[in-house]
C-alpha cells in the first residue's frame, strides 16, 4: 500500500478531515457553523461559468491548503485566533474532497485532476 500514491493521497485526505474535525470539536464551536460552511469552498466552481481556465484557477485556490494556511497565519499574527474555526472547516472540506478522490483541476476540463495523473 505504501507504494500506491493514489491510496496514500486518499488516506492523507482522510487524515486531514479527521484532524480538522477533532480540532474543531476541541475548540467547542457550534456545529451549525460547520454544517453551514463545510461546502462553501465548492462555490468557487462557479468560475467554470466563465471558462475552464478561470474555473480551474478559482477551484484550485479554494482547494489547496495554501489559502487556509495564510488565513491561519494572519489570524495569529493579528491576534485573532477566532479565525481558527473557519480554517478548520476549510481544511476539513479539502480533506474530504481528497478522501473522495477529488483533486486539483487542470484548465482543460472539470474532470481532469491531478489525482488522475498520480
């Protein structure tokens, strides 16, 4: 199994999802917020209404750990750790997508993802 990158990427996604949920629970934030925002990163798919290049760019922006990582760093830098629940919801979504096999998009078409090329 350790020689199957696809399996490892799915497992990694599941780990990100689980850790994000556990940390969210530890912060004792309401689950209503979690359920309300869990699918919010998928709104970036609306970029595909413009064209596949814009769609892929916006989708990838919302589905990498870069943006929530920057939000986390900003939150702690300015002394606003209350951003942490948003970051954890976001990372949970990313982990869930990876667990299900959804990858970052290429600008060719929506179903063309980096996980297909692993």
